[in-house]
C-alpha cells in the first residue's frame, strides 16, 4: 500500500479521538468568534445602534417587554401607531424575537449583569449567527462528516448573504430565524434517520419557535411535507418517516396555533394545506402497508386501485368544498408574487414598492456567496451520489430555495444555508480526495485500516480537525469507488489527471500540493471578499450616514436623529406626525410620537390616504390632514447633499398607491412631463409642482443658494428660482443637511376664512396700504 | 435652597430671641453699597456694609432679606472686606412680625463702641430675570427684565446707601426712575455707560419692618439687552462610581438643558440659521454649542442622548495634575447639542468620563480609611441647576461610610446599588440639591473602609460560577441516561 507521505502510526485511537474532538471544539469556537466579529463592523465604525426601519419597532416592543413584563407586552395596544386606529401589537407580531431578548435580559439581570436592553438587541443577531454556524455544522455532519460540517459552519459564519441580515444592530426576525431554520432541519433529518419520536418532537418545538419568530416559517411548513412526499413517491416510505413526520406535524401544528398572530391559519389557509395533506397521505400509506402485510398481493392491488380513486376524488372534493365555503382561505398576494414577479406591481403596489421584494440581480449572487455559488451545484450533484433520505432533502431544498432567491432579493437569505452546506460537501470531498495519502495500486489490495488511523497531522487542513473517521471514510471512498466515483471524476478533471483504465487516483505529492494550495487560495479570497463586502455594503446603520471630511476623517451625517430628537424634546407628547410609512417605526422609536402609518403595512387605505395627502395640492390635502389630527408632517429630502433615498424619489409609489384607492383623483401620468419624464425643474408638470410633497421638499430651497442657480443634487436638475409657497403649513424644523424637513399644520383661521385667503390678506394688506398712499401722492 | 451656612440651632434660638428688635441698637450702618451684576440665569449681588458698633462687645450682625429676594437667593456668604475667609452665618428663618428672613453673622472680633468694620455679603440670585418680550423671532435680539427693591433693608439705621446695577452691555432699554423718594435731594438715579446708580440715600431708619416697606420701599425694573443664551439645567443627575479593581472613578451626568430665553416666535428656519452663521451674526438667544471645562486627566469621554451617540463634539484632554497642586488645567469639551437650542427648547443628554482613581482618592493609614473627593457638579458659567442629585457608588463591601458635603443637602440617603458581577451590592450615597449656581462647585468627601475579603469577593464569585459550569458540563458529558446502550 503506497502512501504519498507517511503518517504517524504509533498513536492510540483514544488519543486520536480526543484530539480531534478538542480540535473540533476549538475550530467551532473560532468560527463562532469569526462569525460574531465580522458582524461588528457596524458597531466599530459607528456605534451600538439599531439599524434601518423594522428593527426599531422590534426594539421598541422589546423595551416594553423588558420594562413592563410579558403580560403587559402580550396585551399591549399601541395607541400611537396607525393613528387614530391603533394597533393590537400582541396579536399582530411574531413575538419570538422579543421574547428571546426578554429572556436573555432577565437572565442577565438575575445574574447581576445589568446589560442595557439596547445592547442585547444590537448583539442578538451576531450571537445567534454563532448558533447558526453550530447548527449548520450539525446539519452537514449528518450529511457527510465532521470536516464538511466545520467547513459549512465557517462558510455560513461569514457568507455575506447571511451577514446582510444579521449584522449587529439589525434586530430583525431573520436574526434568529436562520438559526431556527437550520436547527429544525437538522432535527428533522435526525428524526428521519433514527425514527425517533424525541427528535420529531424536538423538530416540532423548534418549528414552534420558528413560527413564533418569523413569517418565513411557511418555508419549513412546506419543505418538510415536500420532502416526505418525495420520499413516498421514491418508494422510501418507512416507519421512521411515519414517526418523524407524524410527531412533527401533530405537535408542531398544535404548538404553532398558540401564537396569536398565526391562530387557526395552520388549518385554514392554503399555505398550510400541503402539510395537512401529506399528513393524511402518510396515514393512508401506513394503513395500506398494514393491509398489505395481511392480505395477498392480488387482493391488495384491487383494494389499492379502488381506494386510490375514492380517496383522490374525496380529497379534491373536500378541498374544493372547503375553499368554496370559505373555510380555507385562498392564496395571499405575497404568495402569488412568488410565482409571477409582475403580479405585485400590478395589484399590490405596496409590496412592490419595497426594494427587497424585487427580483434578484445576477451579480448579487456572486456578491453574497462568492465562490460558494460555483461549488453549490457540485455539492448538489455529490448528494445524488449517496442519495440517502437527507440528501434528498438537501436536493429539494436547493432547488426550491434557488427558485425563491431568484424571485425576491430578501429570499437570498434562505438560499444561503443550503449553498453553504452543499459547497462544504463539495469542498470537503475535494480536500478528502487530495489530502488522503493513499496512492492507487495497480493490483487490488484491501485498504489497510492503519493507513486511515492518522490524526490531524496533515498540514493543509483548513478546519484544523480531521478526524480519524473522516480519513477512514475518505480512504474507503477513494478505494471503493475509484472506478466510478463522480467526485473523483470531477476532481480528477480539475487536477488535470486523465482517466486511465488501470489505475485511477492521485499520484505523488506535487498534484496534491497544487490542488490543495489552489483550494486554500479560494478560501482565502472568499474570506477577503466576505470581509470587504460586509464592511462596505452591509454594515451601514442607514440611520446614520457616513461621509468624509476634506482631511479624510470620518464625518457623520446624523440628520435623522437630529430631527427625531427635536420632535421628541420640543413637541407635545401627543402631537401626531404624518410621514411616508417607511419612517413610521423610526418616528415611534426615536421621536416617541404617534404616527399615521408605519412599516407594518396592514392597512392599505390608510397608507393610500397619506399618499393622497402627499400628492394632492395643499387645499385638497389640508382637510385630510386636519381630519387625521395631523400636527406635523415629516419628509425626507436629499437634494442638498445628494441623499438618493429621499421622498421625491419614492414619490411615484405614493402616487401609485393613492391611485389604487382613488383612481379618479390621483393619476400617475399627471406627474410626468408631456414627454414622459419625471422632472422637478421648471419643466415639471403643474400637478407635480402643486403637490404637497414637491412644495414641502423645495420650500425655500432655492434661497439657500443666494441668487445663484439652485441644483438638486439627487436628480441633477435645476430648481426653479422662485420656490413654492405654503399656505396651510409652516416650516417647523429642518435638519442640518436638510435631509429631514418637518412642517407644522396650521390650525383653521380664527375668522373662518380659508388659510389661503387669510394668507393673501395678511400679505396683501401691505400692498393695499401702499397703493392708496401712492395715489394720494400722485394727487398732491 | 442649599446654603453653606448652618441652621441647626435656628429654631431653638429664634424661640428665645426676638432678636431683630433687640439687636437694632447695637450697630449702625455708616454706608451700604450694593452692586448688582445683571446676567442671564444668575444675578450676582454684592453688598458692602460699613458698620459701626453702638455698644461694647457687639459681635452678631443681622441682615434681612425680603420675601422675593429670599426666594431668588441661592447662595449667600459673608466676608470681611479684603479677606477670603467666610464668616459664620446662621439662618434664623422667617421672622413673622416683620415679614423678613433673617440671618446673623458672627464677627470674628467683638466690636466696641465706635469701632467699625466692613462686611461684604455676596449673594447669587437665580431665576431673578425673565425675558421681555417673552417671545422673539429667530433674528430678534434678546432682552431681559430684572426686578429689585430700591432700598437695601437693614434692621439698623443707615447713614448712606446706594445701589449700582451693572448691565452686561451698555444697551439698557429702560430703567425705573422712582418718584417721591425720601432720603435724597439729588437725582434718584443716574446712568453712566452700562451702570445705573440709585442713590445716594441718606439717613434711613431701621428698615427691616413691614411698615417701612409698605410706605417707603419702591420697586425698580431694569430692561436690558443680553447677548448670550439664558441657560437652565432643569435636572442634573450625577453618578460617580468608584471602582477599586479598575482604579477608576467614573462620573456620569444626566442633564436636561433648557433655553430659558424668549420663546421662539413662529418657527425655526434652518435657512436663516445657516445664513446667520454664514454672516457671523448669531442670534443671542440661540445656543449652538456649549464649552465645558472637564477635569484634567480624564479619558473615555462619552456623550450620548436617548437615541444614541452624538458625534458633534470636540474634546481636548490634558494629563492629570499632580496631587496637591492647584488644578488650573482642564480638559476642554466643545459640546454641540444635536440641534441648535432656541428659546424655550429642551435638550437632554448624558455626558460621562473615566478618570484615574488616584487623582481623586487617598488612603488614610491612621484610620485605615479611603477618602474620595467627588465634585458636586461641573461648573458651567452662568447656568443655574434647578434640581440636582449626586449619587456616589462605593466599592462592593465598603463599610463605615461617612461623607462630608461642602454645604448641606436637602435630602441624604444611603442605599444599595447592584451592578456588574456584584453579589451583595454596593453602598450608594445620594444627596439632593436645588438651585445650584457657579458658586456651588464644591467637593463631597466620602470616607470608607474596604476589608481585604471584600476585594476578593468578585474573583471568587466569578471563579465559582465558572467552576460550577465546568463541573456541570463534566457531569453531563459522563452520565449516561440512555435506556439502551448503542
């Protein structure tokens, strides 16, 4: 048995096991450290702050939970949101995230560690990313072996596709959901493998946690039945599958119904019907198996034939009947938009107006996954090689998630774990093949076990832990499947080896060295890429903007917090603020003031009302504002410093959403120039120029340039020199860089005139005074 | 109202001594000169009494404050002219018969007949001015009004007195010219530059009597321009945490800042604000930033508010000065609120820093006690602090806690505070004050003992927790609870 390099043979098996176990623990600890550390860019570059929009609500809800206790949180009716409707918070959220933070908060405080609730919220996502790495390790271990598991853990730990949703401060449901997703899948596979009701129950429990934490739980609700159905169709029905699925479905469904927001959905909506159907099918199949064990095969065939027809007809009728009677809700809009990417734009502009609901651009696959995206297909193909039950799962997962990731940018998140797993399988197969010292022989010789009993002495292992088991397996795989193995075939092709019918495999150290160094190089570039993307693209809190001073030092543009804090400190506690829904959560969180609409876009009409107010002329908007008790109107304007995410750029969505409700009053084409351009300069359409949003954005903007031509730096257009005037609103506050502008809604005129006349009178009085004077002068 | 004088015996004494009328014969004021330095939130009043004894052994001099004067006075101290030592001052409280608040000053040496002495009484008045007009637009100037009494009251006869009022700028819009004033033949009031002088008034009888006030006293009002923002700290909560393990003194101030100048008329226009800044003509009632002198030798300064870190500030630190030398070096913090503070606006923030404990603490080997001096507040010139709470958190396990405040607090308490890695909590001394001014920059000295075992409590607790965790992991790994062996 020739070896490419020698291995120490005087190590006891116990030493090898212990050493590899220790190395595994150390590797996992380091991976966790790397996963957490790479998510801290936002904290180091900026500060410990909650990011973006939705997290502000979660943070606010968590504060209520931490300060007032769980029951107060559960029964919390938020008067300040969706003014004047209010919002039943306890019944309209997934409480898993807040409950998790609340538990952590209480445990730490019980241990006399008074950590601020904000820091818990900020650091929750990085903390859970370490757990995700661990659960991915467990998942991949079931699929291949420990070394593949470690690679998968390292991949998921730093893959930008997952980091984008879990940097420090990104306190959103996804922060814990990916861990729950991976752990549910792991325990499902484990349950399926062992047929253990314990793991089935564990799957159900983590499924429940997932349901409580993220609306994306429907992914699990459909993945597991799909897997089970595929296994049945492949003729792989077994009692293990029956036990695993039944215990998951029964306990998981009952548990998930305890979440108020989910309620009876698991038995009443179409998204959950697949799980129920497969559950029924499993019972039938199990019953059929039982019958088959007791009757002869000819009788069985006729029974089967008859029953399949009867059950099929009954099932379809029942489903149709229930849907017709309204017992099962039809598919929701979000569901349709998964199949038809143009659907949302046509029918539900609110969903389409969110950038993360747009279809994914191709470069973002590379940006989020780098070389993993190339290894991903290889890993899926390798799954076909063994095709155990869990490999079938990964294949289904890969196909489904790839599709969804192509449809919506945000679903890149669900693709990332399976890409990491598959890529780790492929990468670890490559390393296994090339690090293994066994050289092929011309004559057939049984594989000596001593050869595989090596410890992790090989210098090129990335993960630092090569178990004896792995080496054994690899050696066996190479020796057994040397003639037909797909992996070795691919690997051999990469390595430039030509197939020879006699001896297949890798000869010599140089080939091994070449491939392994190459592979390590890929890993290195992956790390560099991930660090770069994380630090530059995914670590901006978006509440705070960074720019550079002329001397190169960092300059923080902090207009949002400036304006929100001004609202908080210098307006009455019950002053109602109207803004576009994007800023609702931030206003509630930072300014602590009631808002008309916020990021929980449950009431389309209310949002359309705000859209209508923004896109109508002042005199039309004013009654709307007064009817809703609006005291302040807040808009975002980036024209001065070139902040492109401002309200003028979002304006067309407001118009579209308003048009959806009032098609007679608001028409999108009116906001374009006759040539069909979207302009804000002199050529802008009159409707555009008269709209409240336009007026508020450019009010006194041109004056800032003191006579010279005013330029809007976002649109790159010249602003008219005589700016708009406001009759019904007063400018109340403008932030330092003019990003946030707040207007106060005037009260009705005391004399009962409309405000326009009142203003004209106030201004015109001077003119009238001067006119008679002039006449008198002329007379004299 | 915190004062540095002592008042423990006042109740007892006032029961025994109807002092005012009795004392009226022992002294005579040969001259009283009152100088009022007008300001924003604070008004400094210095009154010099040239006194002559009418009896042998006169050593207790009484001064009287009217009701309004008393309500505004936040600081009162008496000195002999030309000396720095404060004279003992005793509060006799409200004297019902005359309607005055009386204070007695004990002269260092009893005076014999016709011997004279010069007493200087310094007071600081808070909330004594108010903006007029009450509202001002962003471009408008800022003016304040100050009300006062024309005559300085005294339980003694006064030969001559005058009141000088100095405005910070020569721009005095108006001042009262009282009519029908007795005691004088000349013009009652003269104005020279920024100084308005009332008097001199001659031969005033003992005036600290309600009857005199009703008949002879006149009110004067000064309306003057003030070119700086009028600032109030409505609430100051200072927490000083002493850590022996970290050799660190952390001081954190939670401050509610309020611009007490004229309320903003209309609305804030950023355009106007920016053009004012551009032309260098900042409005007097707008506060763009605040200059603070923090102690020397501090590090890790933080400045944040309810929504996070505030990045708009500049800090220049200086190394700490050796102990015993005069602290004349400061770290300089230019603190910019998130938004310019216009009239009537509020801004709340938190400012804190770490400093080496050795700069503030000492160990007395005789008594075995540590002594730590914690400044009551960071003095911001011409700012009044309405409510202040100073909490000093001592190390865990500190015993024999004593504290010495430079002036008595309104309320004092010792409670327990539990923070990181504590097992039994730390003693926390809390003192509450009201109406602090720039004269109140004192130091609270705290002495305490920390036994050696208390120092060890923390590492032992942490070690126990970790050992417990490892033992648990050890046990779980080795106990097999499976029903069937694999």
